C-alpha cells in the first residue's frame, strides 16, 4: 500500500467518514491524524488531513457567525444543465464576463477584491442553460484558509465544471500556476488523469459495487480494501484503469476531476499576444483556451460550445406517445447515457414498467426506430417511451 496505514488508522478514518455534523467530523479527523504513522509514504496524506482540519475549523466559525446573523451560506442549489464556477485572480474580469454572458448584474470595478460573495447568473447557449457562479478572487494560500479560499474552492469542488479567467495584460502563466496549485492542494484536478476514480453511495443497493478497469488487482481486492476503511456499500467508478494503491489514495485524499475551460481575457490589451503565446505553449493543448475580450467581443457562442464539449453533454428531447411534437426543452445527460437511464430520470415507473422506446435522430437507423432499454442515445435524439 502507498500509505501502509495500520488497522487503527483505518478504523479512525471509518469513524470520520460516518460522522454527521461538522463538529463530529473535526473530532474524528483529529484522532485519525494522530494515528497516522510518520514516514515518507504518509507525508502527502498528513498535509492533506491538516488542510481538511483547517477547513472544518473555518466552517465551524462560519456556522457560529451565521447563527449570530452576521453571515450567509455559500451553498448554491444547482439549476440548469450544469453548474459552472468562475475562478480567477483579482481584476481578471470574472464579474465582467458574468455580466456579459448572463442576466446577472454584478458590481464591475478595477478595485481589487470587490466581489465578496457568490454571484449567480444563467448563460443560455442554444437551448441549454448553464448556471454560472462568480466568486471572490483566488489568493495565494486559498486552500490553506487564506481569504475566502475554502468557500471558493468548496464551490468549485461541488460544481460540474470550472471556467478559469486569466488576464492577458499580465503574465497569464503565473496566474494559472497560482490557481492550479490551490486547486490541486484542495483535491481538485482540472486535467483528466489516466485513473479517474469516483466513489458514490447507492441508496437503493446495500451492496458494494466496482465499475471499471482494475490494474494488477481483482474486484475482491478492492472490496477488502474498502471494507478495511469501513466502506461496505456504494459504487466506485473507475475510468481508464486503476491500481489498488491509486484507489486507496483516492479514498484518503478524495480528489475529484472537474472539466475546465480557460478564458484568456483582455485580448485587446497591449501585451496580450505574447502572453497568449506563452500560455498556449505551457498548456500543450491539455485544456482548451478561449482568447477573449469582455470589452470588445460580441459573440459568446464559442464558450457554450466549449462547455458542451468538456462536460460531455448530450441533449435528449422527449415526446409523449400521444403527441406529434417533442419537448422544446431537452434533458441534458452525459455521453453514453442509455434509454433506461433517461426513463429513470423522468420517473421511476417509466424504468420499472419499461416495454420499448422509439427514437428519432442521430442514434436511430430510421425515424421512429423501436429500441430496447440499453440503446445509447446521441445528441439531439427524440425519445418516446412506451410502458407495459
């Protein structure tokens, strides 16, 4: 094992995982930290746990402040096809971008750190709506509690995707390095790795399930590992393939991947061409860069196209068997989604009593093709579900 934790530490971690309140989590996490052996293999884990402890302490302080009527919650309920968080250093142009692409009216100013709480707007691209959240500026040390770092990065972690806004009038590479360091320290990846590991609880199935490719280990090995950490139910999804060591690291560090688009703002600035060239060389096509001027550019459709692409969004239109007209507002799902999954999203009865479906669109061999529940849907398909 990469961490080589003793049974006592694993038991403490299980207690932390089961803790319900923030206060209970803090106590359990401190006990877990005290039980971690000190050696080279646990250095990153210890640093990550210290960060988590710091964040929990901050959340407890905020909770007390809100009880006194002095603060507000940073929770933003998700709406639309996806929730996207804007991240950037001070004066990068996040608020200006929000005002250009949505109906929100944030305060736009050159005064540093003017945005002090989330600002929410809706960005419409064709018939897809994205919820966009502007955030206060990222500062060095944000992941360790500097400024409003834990709240900002917490929003990014819970969102479906990220837009990083960079200022091309100054060194864009340095700005990106600062943001990436804070994201990484907070357990957020913006470039997909070979091993994508996500653990979720499954309420309707008390069993432990493993989905994906395992490298040099078996499903039983994974289940034994998860059981040793007190995890006995849920689904672990693996993309690309993962070793047992990578799965253990994912359990402990709880790293997540968030699809990201880079908006290189202030394209009209004097040094923008040189800074854009350096940024492009740095990224080597790992992330899509949208050179942009919030002041001058008129069309914003490319941003919508980029979000659809990185989020792997597919639009599915539904049609009632008794109607000739499909819905005007699509259901948005991930690429690879099957008919039965959409049926379940609409209503559990449709998946439970599913008989067959008819399809119009790119995935159909001909209009109105009759298909089964495991038919994979493509963007723009119209779906008509028939029940028993």
